[in-house]
């Protein structure tokens, strides 16, 4: 809605060089045509008309009131934009983003300076587009993103395939099957919709065809050439999200060009994320934009390079409203950081190196139950009912664990723990999962950090190699970044398993791993020199607009172990509910159901099935899609299928299906 400070252009067409029209929503300061202003672009496939409307309407009015034009653009083949999407972060997508930036810079309301921001997809392509150095792009804010598409995205982790690889492919299949809004595109809506349904890809085909870190994944990974990235960047992440490594990786790679902020949050913007405390994202972003888009001398370039929330031993729960802790700032990362080196002993203890020599070293076997990992939560904690890691004791019971003595003084961590160990495996590959765990005085166990390694990827993912049977090999496993305080009276636990289902799919054979503890070392990143900050929460505790609710949302996550069938099942049900935008009259709803099955006697046959229903309705007009995507494993192959059915009212209008067998490549 318009205000005295700005006006909203509900839909503006941006015509690309090939004639394709992209749909944009604009927030323009009232005097922008007379006194041009910088602009902030968000370039996404998530539908400005309905999908991201609540968060857009919480942010861009604030930016406009502060003298910035907001430009929210749907990428090709999404929302009301024409054409067909080809992939995530494709060369065409990034080139078109550069076209859009050039278009923005030449508009009469724009000063010629453009910033780009986004969370997740928009955070990814903001960094990737900045690496292409479009002349008008002066700064980027990236949240919940990556600098390395193979190592730190939703597809693979440590060379292991994440179940989220299928989940996200199914999500995109459902998202891209939705129709444009006739109120904006007119009578062409049906033609555009059918073209979209006929042409949309099942992206898992492409993703699973690249099981190594090849040129497909190197594209868009800015870590390939940090030196050529010259744009100032502000990079956020949340400890409760899968994308927690990027801020520190960005400042390590980009140096003074990047600032990092890490909070306790799931995969959401910090001004409305959980767990609390929240952060006033609008104020932080405007300080950044003022410096790099308006050129104001506000000292933002001298802000601490890393600002992080140090969790103070939160109790584990799948959903936490608030995490205890404190904010700290490090002027230059890593600065005077310190480490603690602990040895793994045959008595299953973690001891300082000087003490560990007194204990007999040993060889230990890791042979976990195949469903070890069911308390690991989701990699991608997106929705309001997202599942964070719960009490780790059930998973610890299937793991080989090493523990410190009860701590006499607090231990504070910030950074990425590193495990170095010699191990052996009789199969071509196996999975090693390593978790750092805070053991509370009553035994409750909170996961601090997770690391996964497909042992065939032990020397890198570009050219994986089978394990040498009967030989010990030295491996280094970097666990995820963490910011955590263990109080006195707690213990630190390292839990090692050769399974982490359902988050990671089992490798063929689920082979046992032999640990040689003679030189096994865990290096912990201790919080070094820092300042404690007072970071106020946003003034508005409920910044998202309220829409008209016609059906309430619902979420359910469950684990079932069928003792008769010898099978463990993990299910997710998420229903957004039906909500109507009060200005557009458009009602939308999405329902997701996932089923993951693991035969305990034959984990090679692990399988996943993801079903989605999407609905859009206004008055007598209604459309609906039903999609299903599956992944079935065997020792040799991945079998993937998908289908989409589309309905106008109750009348079927289109159907499409996919089926493909993809050989496993040491995966």
C-alpha cells in the first residue's frame, strides 16, 4: 500500500534483450522521480505476488522511507515472469540479473547505484552476481547462502548426499508448477501456465548427475576466485540453519571486503526469525546501504568483521522460542584466536595432549544402527514448525563417544572444529558423521556442531577415490561452524557414527569403520579476543503483515520404528493453511508430505517420497497442482521419478512425468 513516504508499483515489466518480460514490484520514495535514489534488488523464483509478499511488505516500505527504491523481481518462469526456469543459479539466470541491474540503474528514479540482497536463493545469486562485477552493483547483503555450491548447499555435505537434495527438487517442482496471476498478466495466464508446466525441469536429474565437485558446481561458487570479488558484502547466517559456515568463509576469503553476522536463527530474516533474540535487520541493512550506495561516511567499513551470538548451553528441543547467550564482536577475524587440542583415547575420553599419553591407545570399531541420526533435525529449517536437533542421547547410543571430564571452567567456542584421525574401511566408501555435543549435568545432550564425510571424498570432492581395503588412511574432517559456551559442570562429547539418517542417505553397504586412535586429535576453535555487545531487538516484535486466514496452518514431524517390518520411517507434514492477501484477494495454500523409509536389514534400499499440493483461488477462478517426486536407492543406482498434474477448477489440464536411473559414483 502507498504512503506519504513512498508509492508501490504493483507490477512493472522489465524487458530482457531476448524480449522476455520479467515481472517486478517496486517501492519508490515519493520524490524519487525528482531526486533519484539508490535501489535495492531482490531476484527470486518465489513469487512476489504471494510467496514472499509478507516479508517484502515488512522490509521495502522501511527502505523506501529511508530513501531507497525497492525492486523485487521474479526470475524467468516464476510468478508473473515469462519464459521457463532452467536451473538454480544458471549462467542465464545470473546474466539476466545483470540485465535487470543495468535496467534499474537507467531508470529516472534511480541514482545509478544498485544493491542486491536476499536470503537463500537470493543470498546465493547476490554473491554470484557480484562476482560478475556489473558496473552499477555497489554492495550486497547475503543471508543463509554459500560460497561453495558443492560443499555447503542443500545437495551434498562432505561428499555425502543429503535427503534435502530430493526434498528441494520436489519443492521447486511444486513451486514452479504454479500459474501466473490473471489479474496481472491478463488472458495470457493460461498459455503461460501450460508453457511453464510443459517446460519446467525436474532439477534432481541435473543435480544427481554431478556427484563430484565438477564445473557444474564450480560455477557460481565464489570461493573459486575470491580475489576477483571486489563488492562490499554483508553476510548473515543462523546457528539453527544448515548454512552456518558461509559468513566465516566469506570473511576468510574476502578479508576487509566482507562483514559477518551470525545469530541463533533458523532460515529466516533476522528481524522475524526464531529462536530469539532477533536483530534489527532493517537498521543494520540501512547502515550498510548508506555507506556503499549513498556514499555516506558513517564508518560502516570499520565495524567489527565478525559479530556472533554465543549460545549459552540451550536445552535441546525441536523448536525453541529463545536461546540464552550473548553477542560478541571480533574486529578482525580470526584475530588472536586460540585453539584447544584434545586427544581421543581408548578409554573413550577427550583429554589434553599431555594427559592423553598416559592412556593406552586402541583401535575402535564404528558400526552404528542404520537409523542413527533420527534426532538430528532438518538441514533446512525453513518453515515455522521447522525441526531443530533434539536431545542427542538416542543418537549417541548408536555412536562411539568420547568425553571430557566435567568442566571446571567455561569453554567458549567460535569457529569450525577439526577432527584428524586414521581410519580404515573394507568397502569402497563409508560415511563418517561427527558431532560435538554439550552434555548437561542431568545428561541432556545438545548438539553443538555436525560434520559429515563420504570417505571416498577424503582428499576432496573433485576426484573421489575408493578406500584402500585393509589400509589405514589419515582424514581431516571440518565440522560446521559454531558459537557456543559450555558452562562449568558440563562435559564436551564427540560422537562418531557411520550413519546419519535421514539427513544423509546411506552409502552402499553401510560399512563399518575402524578408528586408529594413536594420533587422533580434535582441535577446538576457542573464542579469542572479543568485545561483548548490547544488541537491541527490533522495536516491532511482529513485523510481518497479517493476511486473512481461511484455514489454519499445521505441521507434524514423526519417527516410527516398525519392529515387525524391521523398518524406520520419518514423516513430515506441513500445511501453510489458506491465506488471502487483503489487497489482491488472492488465496494460496501449499501442503507438503514427505515419507522416508529405511529397511534396517538392508539400508541400501533407503527411499524417499515427497508429495505437494499447491492451490490458488480468487472468486470463481481456481487452479491446483499435485506433484510427487521419489528417490529409491540400490547398491548400484539411484532411481528417481516425478510427476505433476495440473487442474483448473476440477478439470485436469496437464500432466507430465519423469523417470531416470542414475548410477552411483562412490556416493
